[in-house]
């Protein structure tokens, strides 16, 4: 398989296929086997996006029966059998358990009937070339039998389980690649890293495409690839290309068909089950726990993605919240963030049923933007029929399992449009590129006997990955002893596979080899030595110099940079300097709870803000603030720049060890550091509101600052200044320190007149003892100033204590700690989104307190920013 874009541009092809995922690969293979001349173009690497980001299942789609999509399920079950026949080395049966917890007869009957229908629709499931791939009908298990198979199912509600069967791919990437290789073997010309940038038009008809050679040095050349018919099989990018075509034809953008891009993430974790797949009903659908290569895959989420398809990635929030869903749905998992070894995500292109008519059916008006419930049925959009634009077909939607049968329909239509005689489809019975193995267990055993020069685990691995073409690898290994060596001691992959990937499988980068030619990178970081060795072997084949080899290794290593995406910002002086001394112990505990962390230490005022902002700009997606309320506040300020979050998806976690620790009280975070870390391990990430105050700083300049808890003024500001001057008081805890500071402040403080305005509902001048603008509930080392405040309601609670003398305030301070002061005649409470505080005549300097720090004075304006910060708690 040779990459030759200049050669591809010298001829007119019957079919130009855009997209080297499984749909495009199947179309190219089917068309080439039927005698059409084909050009296949992929903007990245083959199977590099949606195709590789699957749950690795070849399945019938049991859940689609609930939408009465009987035709789709029947097609999927038939294709499940086909894949097992044509690629037996890469597709295996998988046993599922579906726990039953409902005691309602209706629920159990519905589930039983659904599985019975599933079996009926799979009436031909065991018409297989390899009898060892056979699967039985479903059956019901009692509670004890279910627990004997999977003890992790145990819960008081468990009544039993239903056992059913589907299939699993050993490597979706290799299976898709075998379809590409099969297409090339049948005569197709194929190229990866060939991005379609536009269409060739002749008299309003599509006559081919313009392609940028993304693998060439800059400036990257463009080529024109002519074709009698173009098939747009670009997956999540398909509607964008439709829009580009319309723009080229009419000067107006927008596609005739829109896609729902459903983002699905998967997590690879330590083995959770005893070898069975478990289908669990979650909060908004279901998820699977799937055994795979000695690990468990958790999948998948199903959320609408509206961003740039090229920028989709797994966020820390995705990981943490999905783990919480799994732990609630399957308590036996007991998973922590540190158990996540690898993760990946992709976009499933789903036909938007609000605007589309699915193949063979009417428009479904209930789909809309609901990614989970929208049909997975595909649509073949005939531009000539629908828009009058000849020369192009677009394929959108569909499933991995049905990609072969979808391609058959596309090629049937292509033959008709090209005016060619019908040619029967051959892909239902033709083995994939390495699929001619017969009974796989016998093939594997025979391979071990025939290759005594290689360890059995390496031979079995080669049989799996390459099937009947494993001889291409062993021939290389026989001719060069160095190519028989393992890439790494922990893997069965050998150097000959890297050579084959370059020479015959169009691997152009180290990432191509790690993730899509071998499985070296699919279970987490393979280690620096393995990456270096792959770069070395590829470099010898491709003529890379030392600099290019190092650059390729660095790019591949960066793919795993997410393992250091958490930064702990540590105030070593908090907790009376004990935080710094205890940091090694704290770091070890955090790493066990949430995975590896990097650490940065503060060295002065606002250092935490600078460190947080730098980390977010560098791509960290979680920051842990370790210190007191002042440190937490500084870190929160580092999340914002130019009035907006630096990364709206980035999360804040807190480990409070300072003086007041009021932030943790508002969010119900435990008191001890050990308990806080334990809670962090099982917590979720949720959006909270953030306050922003604009005030006058000590230099007399206007300045803005963010707060997650409470900003206040008056006596609290004066007290805050005194507390932060104390040393001995902090040793005995926040409450004592605050009381001592307040006593000192009271000796000097006199109530101050302040005009307070809240939205357009409150405007009064009050003689302020202390006033708090509250997002959270607590300040002052445990004072429950705003017991009704909620940090996610989009409102600020303004609590003003007015006209109270020194002795009376001291006498009643305990009622404030208990949150029992709101009914006092001297207390005013108002709620709003924007608050202005202006010192009235004779007030003097009215000092501010913002989350335990004293940054300046009034006048000040306070605003609420709803849902502006993602907090892990």
C-alpha cells in the first residue's frame, strides 16, 4: 500500500471517497472489489477519529428496541455475524450480564420480552464458519448465580441478572485498516494525511476534490483529484463539507442535513469484573463495563457536542463525573481517579431527526438534540436528487457494526449513478485483509508450532493482529534478528511490526504506530523507551535525522501529557507552616486518590493567582488549592482573565489547611485533611457561581477581584486586617484568631454610613457595623453569616448588620456563628445579582474583606457570575 498523491491526481477515478474511517474504508473496499477505480482520502490517519473511539463492540443494539427500531436491530445482528465470519481473528463473542434490581413485574417482563425479541431477530447468529464463535440465546440468572459469576453486582436491591451475548473487537483500528488494505489490494489508491480543502466543479456538478498534502513539508502542496462521483463519508465533518459545497455553488453556507455530534468518552481502568461485560442502567441511560485485554473499559457517555470537531477531547470534568456515575450504578467498582489508566473520546455523527429523513423512514420529530435517544440509523443523501447537484453522495450517521452493509447500499447507488451494470457485493463473504484464518483457535495453535523461533506470546499476538497476513511480519523477523526483538519488555509487539507499518501500512508518524498499527499506546503510556525505540525503527525506514526522531517521540509523548494535568498549588506557610512540612505525605495521599499531580509552591502575595493562570494556559485541567481561604481565593482569581474563565472546563479542588477554612464549610467539605482527600477521590465536578468585586486598592487604583465565598466591608474588613497581622492567634484556629482580631478592631472601629444598592429593589444608606455580600454561607472562622445562601442559585445574599454598638455586637456574636441572627431587628437581608456600596459622607475608609483577605476599600461594586467555576466537591 503506497501513498502517491501526485499519481492519484493523474487519472480520473470512478469514485473519490472522502474519509478513512470505517464507513469510508468499507465503501472503498466494496467499490474496488466490484471493479470500480477508487481514490480514498483521509485528512488524518486511517481510523484516527470516531472509528478508534468506540466501545470496541460489534453488537445488535439491544437498546434500540425500546424505540421500536426493529429493522436497525435486525440489520445490526446480521452484520454482527458477518464480521465474525470475515474477521475471526479480530472479533470474539462477549458475555453480558444485565443486573435486575426492580421488583416490578412490568419492568422484568419488558426486559425479558426485549431479550427474547433480540434472540428471534438473531435467528441466524450461529451460521458461522468458526463454530467456536457461536453464541447461545439469553437466559435468566437468579441472585446467587449472578453473584457467583460477578460478586461486584451485590446490592440489597439485586434480584438476579439476565445473561446475553454480543461480540467485541480486539482492535477496531486494525479491523478498519484491514478494510483499507483490502481496498488497496483490490486496486484502490489510498492516502492518509490528505485533507480535502474544496471541490472541483464543472457546470454545477462535482467533478473531484482539492487535497492538501498534510504530510509534506510546508508549504504543503495541493493536488486535484478528479472523480466521476464523490462519496462524502467524513463522519463528524460530513455536514461541514456539505456546507462548503453549498457555499462554493451558491455563495451561501449551511448544509442540507445537520448532524448531532454525540461526544462519547471511554475510560480504561483496572479490571473491575471477573471477565463478563456488565450493562448497567445509569442516571440518563446506560453504561457498560467491558473486559478488554486484561483491563476494563467503561463506556460510554452520550452528550451533544457543539464545538469544533477537531478540538474534541476528554476533560477532567468528563472523567471525574463519569467515574461518579459508574460508582453509583455499580458500587462494587469502587473506582478512584487514580485507577484510570487511559481514556479517549470521539464524536458519533448522528442524523438530526429534526431536519432529516432517515433511510427507509419518516422524519422523527422527537430526536432534536438528544444524543442518547436519537436513532443510529444512517442516511445516504443523494445531492442530485435532493439539491440538483450531481457528482456527489453524502453518507451520514450509522454504526460501526452496520458500516459494511451501509457501504453496500452506497456502492449500489454509485453503480447506478455511474451507469454501470449491477455487480453483486462481495464483502459479506470475502475475508478482510487478514481474515482468511478458518477456525481461529486452530490457526493460532498452528502458528505457534510453525514459529518456534519466537516466544508463544509473540506468535499469538501476531496471529491476533495480522491474521492470515502474519507471515508478512515473521518474514521480516526471520531476515533480521534485531527485528525479532520486543519493542518493550512489557509488550509482545516486535520491531518487525514497525517496519511493516511503514513499508506496507502507510504509517507516517510514531503516533500512527502506537495507536493504530500496534496496540502499544492503547492501554496508557508505554514508557519513554518504547516510544524512543519506535521512533528509532521508523527513522531508519523513513530517513529521519536525530532531530526528527526526537520531535516525533516528543509529539507521541505529549499525547499522554494528560497524566500530569493536575497541578497542586501549595501554600507551605498555611496551617502554621505545617502544610509545607507535611507536603510529601499529603502529595502521596492525593496521588492515590486522584492520580499523579505536579506541585507548585507559593512564595508571596498573589503567587497562587499567577501559578493558577500559568497552569491553565499550559493546559492543566484541574488545580488543587492547598492552603487557607486566602490561598483558595488567589487560585480562584487565577482562573479568570480579561473578565472570563481561561478554560471554562477546568476544575478547582480544595484542600483547606489554613486559618478560617470557611470555604470548606459552605460546601460541606470535611475538616480533617485525610477526610478531605478521601472525599475528593469520590467527588464530582459541578458548576458554582463566582462573585466579582470592583473596588479601590491600597494604591488608590480601581481593581477587580473574584470571590467564591463572601466579600464584606465595615468591621469585617477592619477585623480581617487585624487577623492577618496576627501570628500567635492563627496557631489556635480560625475562630479564636477571628475573635481576637475582632476585639482589637472593635477598640478602634466606629460604625460607618454606607449607601447600599441592590439591583433596582433596594437603595438605602445604613450605618454599617458589618455588611457581607455572600455567595457562600460562612466567614470569620465559622460565622454562618448567610445561612440561606446557595453558591449555585445565581444570586448574592446581602446581609447587613447596622446600628449595633460594640458591646451588643460582642454579646450577640455567637448567634452569628450559629446562623440565628437573621431575625434580629438590626439585620437586613436582600438578594440580588448586582450590589453597589458607596461610603456616605463622614464614613472615612470603609475596608473590604474578600474571602479572608483585605485588598482595599469602598466604593465597590459586587456582581454574580452564574456557573462561572467548575468545583470538585
